[in-house]
């Protein structure tokens, strides 16, 4: 049974970080997406597709802008309930809010409850794929993947590993972290649309023994991704230097333990030395840009232009709950503002690219998701470009697509999410 989704369609035909936005985007004012068996079959003029597929079921979103669902390249589902917690900087924030909350995930019922809330909030914000850190508890991973499976989502995630500098009840060991991660990987990786991601929290919370075991696990499972944090705050950098004095810089620690490779996703990556930028590029590793988090925790200004100039796979990320919003629209607004503080005025096409195709590339899923084009999975969001009075009055003056879109990117939130499709099925939220 095929269906046609009607509205304005928005697809990337190229990368707006490397060519003019007008050449990188195909926008059809009265377009349609033909969907069958959970996949996008065609994107074209509505009249053309309706004539060619008279039996298809039609859903008309009018002026709604149909595009690929948002892809969040780095988040912490167990931090859902502590989002927007006041105060202090990264290390205090972890100790004061994050670790006490994460310790509650030893309870499978609590883990299930938060996993469900997290995914519903994601869907309400048009996020159809995310790569999430769970907690050290295997039950948190089971809860997360079970909730994703129940919704038919393409989701990624993994058990956090940490065996030092964390409370007693939030530490695994080099051996148990390896064993538990391996068992969870074998249980969930490749099941339906789920992918396991090897997840050492960050260098300061793992002993060299744990990092070594993690590198060994990844070497045994090279088809999995590995996610961690890199170079987020000055105090963290100083701490890494103190804990690993023998390594020349932060990235060198991960490199030493075999944790830099094409499937590595480095969250934040704000304070990189030239050598580290080049090493990330040479390894083909990815970066997750977490702008609301970097502003909220006071971390700093990520250099998005440099990452793209180097050709690094760069995704956009909420980093919930260090990040201050579940909305990828709010996250794009934050990325724009951080660009402005660096004197880089990012184009709306570049922001949208990072939030969809760029994140898909960062997660090595660009052949499956991240763009509204034939062959991709039908994970789709429909945006209302006039979702609030203030957006409506500004957008009404627009002379072109970008002027029509930009108010929603800067001022929009979950009210702008008109519809979400998961593998072609409309989500009723
Ligand atoms: N570094 C290590 N753990 C975390 C975390 O949970 N959030 C953020 N923003 N940074 C981290
Ligand atoms: Zn994070």
C-alpha cells in the first residue's frame, strides 16, 4: 500500500557547507513524497506523483514543509528529568545533578519510565533518530532499546562505562564494563533498526585499564560506533592532563587506547589543537556539535566552519540534559548564535544540513536516513512555518524560502512540529 504525503518538500541535492545553498537544495512548493514499505520511493511535483499513483492514499499537509526527520548525534536519555538544572560548570554539574540522577537507573522500572518519556519528547520535537548515552546499568540499555523498538525507531546507544571518579554505585570495572557492554552489543546490535554504540563516558572517568579493554572491545566489533566526550571545558582539559600526563593532548589519550577511528563520535570537541583537528580528519572520525549545552554549561564556542572545511563528519546534537532543549530548532538557533559569536553567520541551509544529513553522516547512516530522497527510510518531519504569532508575522514578509524558514529556525520549538512519520507511519503524539 503506497501513500503520498503532500506539502512543500525540502531535500538536499548537495552539501551547503561546500556550495551555494541554492544549488544544494531542491524545494518544491507543491510537492509530494511517495512512500511504500517504510521507504521513500520518490519526491516530486504533487501533480506528477498523484497522476502516476492514483491508488495511493493521500495526506495533505498544505503549506507544511516536509523534510527528513531530525537526527540528534549525541544525547543522554537518563538526564531527561534533570534538564535545565541550575548552576556551576561541567564537573560540579555532573556531581550535583547528573550522577545522583543516573544512579536511579539501577531500577528497571524507573529506567523504562524515563526511556519512554525521552522518546516521546524526541518525537514531539521531530527527532526520529538519536545516539544516546545510557547509564552504567545494563537495565538502562534494555529500557532504552525496548522503548525504541516499541516505536519502530532507528536509534543508537550504549551502556556508559566508568570505573573511577564517580560515586561507588555508579562505577563498573574494566572487566564488568567490557563484559556487560559485549553482552548488550550482542543482544541489541542490528536488531530491527537498533545499533549498539560502545560508550566510555570520557577519559577522566575511566582508568587506563578500562580504556584499554574498551579499545579491545571495539577492535573485536569494528562494525559498531564508539561515542565519548572530548575537549569540552578548560577544567576538564586540565584534569585530563593531570590524569594522563604522558599524553601530548586530550585526543592522544583516546588514540593511545585504540579509540580513534572512522566510527568514533567525539562530543563537543571545542578546544582542539591543530594536531587534534588533523588527527580527527585523518581518522575519518565524527564530531557532535552540542551548542545549547556548550552555552548552558558555559563550555565555549565550537568552530563549525573549521570542522566542515576539513571535511569532518559533523552532526548537530541536543546533549540533553547538559543541553537545555529537546528541540532541534532551538539547537539550530543556538548553533547560529555560537556561529555569530565567532563571526561566522551560518546559512539556514547549513543549520538544517547539520540537523539531518550531517548528523546522519556523523553516525554513518547517510545511506539510510537524513535526507528526503528516494531510497531513504521514511522518517519524516513536517514543519509548520507559522507556528506562533511572532513567527507568523515575520514569515509573512518572506520573499524566498530562506526568509520563510529562518524565523522557525530561530524562534520555533515543538509547536512547529506539525507531523512526524516513523518508517512511513504517522506518529500520533
Ligand atoms: N562529560 C562527561 N559526561 C558528560 C555529560 O553527561 N554531559 C556533558 N555535557 N559532558 C560530559
Ligand atoms: Zn554529552
